[in-house]
C-alpha cells in the first residue's frame, strides 16, 4: 500500500523477528518511503519497536529479508549502515559526567577516520546539531545536570550530528511534558521538510502521530492493520479495531488533520 | 586536575624507579647508580645493578603497567567499575599451568628435567585455557557482564581447588616454590622474563592504539553505540582478549599480584579524565609505580622476610580504593 | 515437593551410611551396626565411633549451617549469587580468627566462634557498603565484585599475618585448609546450638522473608520492618557462617548451591525453602566429606577444595540451564 510515486528506501519482505524462542511478528511486509515521516502506532506489545530495531539491523531476521536501498541490511558494515540510518532508542545511557558537546561528538563516529581528530565537517555538524536542538547554550553542561527535556534534546542532537539520511525514533516524547514534546515533534517535521530526511517514529499518542506524520502504520498483534496517509488511517473504525476503544475523530481547528478523542474502552463483547 | 597534579604521577614514578634501583641488600647512592648505568662504575656495582636490580625494577614496571591496562580494558568492556583481571580466572588458571608444568617435567628425584625458563609459557598456557573456558561458557549470543564475572569467579575457585590438591599431593619443596609464585613476587627476575614482557607489550601496543576510539564510544549503552556505527561485539571481544593476554603475560612472570588492575584505572581517571587514551597512559604509569613501590617496600621494610609483593599491593591498594569510592560517592568507568 | 523431601532425606541417609562404611579401611555394614550399638573395644568400633561418627556429625552440622546461611543471604539481599564463601564473609571470619590466634593463642573455642561470627558480619557489611558506593544500588554484579575484592584483601592480610607469625603457621595452615576430621568435639555442641537458634529464628520469620522478596517499598507498606529484618537475618547468617568457619575452616559454594537445589525442586516459600536448604546442605557436606577421603587417597583433601570441585560444575550446570534466575 505504498504510494507508488515516492521511492522506498527501506523494504521489509516477509520478515519474521523475535527474541529468544518467541516470534514477535511473522511474515511482515512493509515499505518506508523516502523523504517522509512515517509513524508506527499500535497497542503495547504489538511489535512496533521490534520492527524499528529490526529495520536498523539491531535484531536478526529469522525469515524473509530487510533491504536498505536494495541491499540486505545484514550486508552493510557497521559504520556504513550508521551513515545511512541513525536510531534513538527508548532508554539510552551515557556517563553522567559527560558534557553535552562530548555526547554530540560521539555521533560523528561513523564519519571519522582512525587516528584523526575532529575535522572541519565534524565540528560544523556538531554546531549545527546543537543549534537545531536549541542546546548550544547548554553544550558545556554534564548530562547529569540536565532536566528530562534537555537530556532528550541532547540525545537528539547526537542523532542529528550523525547526519544520516534516515532517522529512527523510538517513543522520543515518552517522558516529556507537553511543551517539550511539541518541540521534539516540530524538530522532526523540520528535519523532514527542510533537511529532506526520512523519519520513522514510534509513537503512543495518536494525536502526536497526526501532527507529525505523513503516513501512519497501525500494528496489532504483530500484523499490520492499516498503512496509508494520516487522514485515511486514523478513522474511528480503524482505531476502534486496533485499540479496542470507542472514539470520536474530529477535525483539528485550522487544518485538515484529524483530532482523536478517546471515549472509553470497548466492552468485551464488541472487541475484535 | 591541575597541571602539577597531572605531572606528579610520571615524576613520582620515575623517583620510585630511582629509589628501587638504589635500594637493596646494600644501599647504592645516586652517583654510583648513574656511574654503573653508564658503565663507568666499579665492577661489583655494575653486576648488582645490571644483573639483579635493573631486571627486577623493569619487570615490576612492565608487569604493573600491563596489569593496569588489562584492568582498564576489562572495566570498559564490562562497563563495571569493580571489574579486575583476577576475577576472570586468569591468575588461578596460570597457577594450574605452573603446577602442571612442575608435575610433568619432574623426574623421580623431584628435579626439573627442563629449564625453569619454560615456566612462564606454562603459566600463560594455563591462563589461556581457563580464560577461554570462561569465555566459551559465558557466550550465549552475547556476553552478559554478570554471567562473565560469575563464570570467572567459579572457574577461579575451581582452579584454586586443583592447585590446593596438587600442592598436597606433590612433594614439599615444590609446594614452597609454587606458593611463593602464587603469592606474587618479583624477586626472581631475570632478563629473559623482561624480554618476554617487552614482547607482549610490543604486540599489544598497536592493538591498544586502534582500540582507543572504540572504547570511548563504548561509554554509550550498547544500542546507541551500535547506532553510531560501533561494532559492539567485536570491540568488546577484542578488549577482553587483549586484557586476558596482558594479564596472562604479567602473571606468568610475577605471579598473583592483585588490585593493580582494579585501582590504577580509577586513579588514572581521577587524574587524567575518562578519555580512553589519556586514561590508559595514566593507568600504565600508575600501575608501574604501584608494583615498583610494593616491591621496594618489601625489600626495604620487611627484610629479611620475603613478604610477597602481591600481599603488599593488596594491603596498600584496597584501603586506597575504598577511600576513592567513598570520596567519589559513586564510582564510574 | 514431597518427592524432593523424600529424595533429599534418602540421599542424606545413604551418604551418612557410606561415610561410616568407607574410608582408609572399609567396614562391612554388620561391623558398623555393631560399633554403633554395642560398646566394643576393637579397632573397627573405635574408628567408627571415635573418628567417623564425630566427623560425620560435623559434616552434617556445618553443611546444614552453611546451607541455611546461604539461603538467608540470598533472601535478604534478593541476590541469587549471595553466599558466605563468594562474598568474603568466610574470609572475614577466617581473618578474625587468625588475628585472635595471633594475639591470644590460648583462646577457648567459644571465643573463637564468636570472634569468627563478628568477623563474618563485618565483612558482610563491608561488602554491601562497597557495592553500594560503587554503583548507587546493590545489584548482583556489584555485590559479587565487592565480595571478591574484600575477600582478596582479607586473604592478603591473612598471608601477611601468617608470614609474620611463624609460630602459629602450622596450626593455622591446618585449620585454614578445612577438614571435618580431627576437630575438637566441644565445638560441635556450640555449633548445634547455633544451628538450632538459626533455624528457629528463620522459621519464625519465614513469612516476613517471603514478603521481603518484593521490593522494600511494598514490604514496608505490608508491615514488614525491612531494615531490622535484613540486618537481623544477616546477623544470623554471619553467626552460622562464623561458627562453621571456626569449626571447619572456610568452605565456599555450599551456601550458594544448596538453596538453588531447593528452588529447583519447586520450593518458593521459605516454609519449604528452609528445611530443603538444610537437607541439601547436609547432603553436600556429607558428599564432600566422602570425596575428601578418596580423591587423594590415602591423604585427606581439604574440604574447601573438594567443595569447589563439586560445587563449581553444579553451579555451571545451573547457570547454563538458566536456572539461577539471574536478571
């Protein structure tokens, strides 16, 4: 169900991925179109984070294959792949005493040749990343002295400094208050529209997805329940089926985007 | 850290080295030391210096530096500030190697049939066998630090049990020799052993240079490090391997000297920061100083008792480590 | 579960029987029975009654004590690898004993045992404090490493004390090597007393120990005095470990493996875990005693070495099958 006029950059072909003995999803097929923001949504445990990690090559595929620019993910070297896709996980960690600037500099690893100090390009990329995430003023602070929102922006700066054309974000707004969450979403839109990046973002909140994404993919129980443009996918019928809730979908004032209002859980008898 | 403090370590180490060369069963003042080094002093001085003291001091320095760097690699690879080479079963495995060597290569008269200079190789062999066993056991898709350490401690105890049994089963004099080696000491140093350690260092240095930036990257969690392009599994395996080899080499010639690998990296981080390059150089320097100082103390203060240097490094090092932790409040790698 | 109980007790009885039957000289069951029931004066009776029975009693008591000590340490710290040997607790007891022997050579066994228990407790507190300082929380990794560090420090101290004090060297080496043979029987009654006290206290608080397996906040809200219970049970474990070390020298791995064998049999509540840990501890102690007689025939092997030889493969098997319940 991809839009045929936008070239796919990542293709998942009948892939099965799991942890240990259990499979999280089986025979999954999906394409990520270039230059757009794709949101992966769905209830807990539906496989959206697993799909993201698999597409970045962090999890092996038991069956099927995942292709980046027509080459299987497993065939890419670690640094080459890092120059193509940057991922920000749900719980990244770094030593508390590390300064913001040093963290962002770590994002340049895949661009640096052995034994050379930071080049002009590296320094420029770091400065740009700090500016884009509004962290320039805090660049000398240790990570341990940052608030939750500032810390998340520091990690985003590291991802931006990596200068990869594809960016994966796994629930980047989880612990942020509304203002900071909106800031992150606006940054994501900016990266896509001005920077031409392809973004895949896993989100819990459907309204955030509506705000930031061009395309939405709904997951349920390891299968894709819906895949298409925001307005086509985020309808009452589809949301009810995937999330087992009753809801109303209004139109956001001042735009054509949907506004989802949850009404309550569906009674057992009516669940899919 | 101020510049004076940073310079204090290398300068201090050099001073310790000078003292170590000067002190022994007879005290040799500085002018005679220099004269003997230049070949211009008396023959007796030259013999003492070149045949006895210099090898001993160099051995202490090289092994101390090796143990310190091995400890740093281990702490970075497992992201754990309390990791030390002795927990991987390497030291006790080396002991098994040495005892097996004595057992196989002795005739009925309890004399060694091959040259005792092969002993370090036996020690390295034993260390590698046990370290490999630990690695193979701990490898389940990835190396979990807890499993690695647990297998290491278990195999160390196993090796220790074997050593105890062999000591009891064998004749007494061999037990004495083995016990002395096990406790860790530098006093049977000769140039062959210095050569062995130098060789180990020559092999290790290029690998260490290449590992510096990956080790810095490994400060991130595994997933983020991999996202930025680091091959996490390969880096960790390389660091562990070099750590094992350097520990095996050091332990094979000086026996079980502990705590250097635990403390030197922490002290180096306090002085030189957590960039892998400066910390590694600082740790090597401090490790060399620690073992030289311990050996010096043994010769100067405890004569004629041969208190093992390993016990001294433990007794000095551990309380210092504790105060480090308390002052820091929260140790890191 | 009933199978586990029966199996465990049968194993203990079988091992005990073998312990009386086998040795440098092998005695037929008839002779053993006669020696135990009649007051004979022949060699067989003397050996069985005066040598083998005491050492068997010692193996039983020390095995049970260490099994229970290991269980209590694991429960109190919610740490599956806690035990007196690995975490330097035994080393603390040993160090305290050596200091005592050096300073006051003629000390009575009671003093020895109490000093050992004190040393054990100090080491335990030191280990957990060190682990906390190094990581801000008491995770199994930190505790293990802290334990190894503290143990190494104490052993180094031991070495120096031994070297500085040649006079007590032989006596110390003999005791440090650990054996169930040729030990003062007076100590046995003290050990039995300590064990009875420990078992009684553990059983009395078994309900609270169950609650302690949740986190501290939950346990407090359910009315369990977390800090006092932890310290109290740790003190009991230190007492048991100290007495064992004073009697038989440091023995590692028994306290680690026995509770896990109990858990493997399906025991979850302490009402079941405590007796099963005792039973498996006894079985391991008797097995170690038996092996110690034969592995270096005809010389006796130290219990600590034998226990490591038996315990490490067991531990490795448990780990490989992911039965150690590590996070």
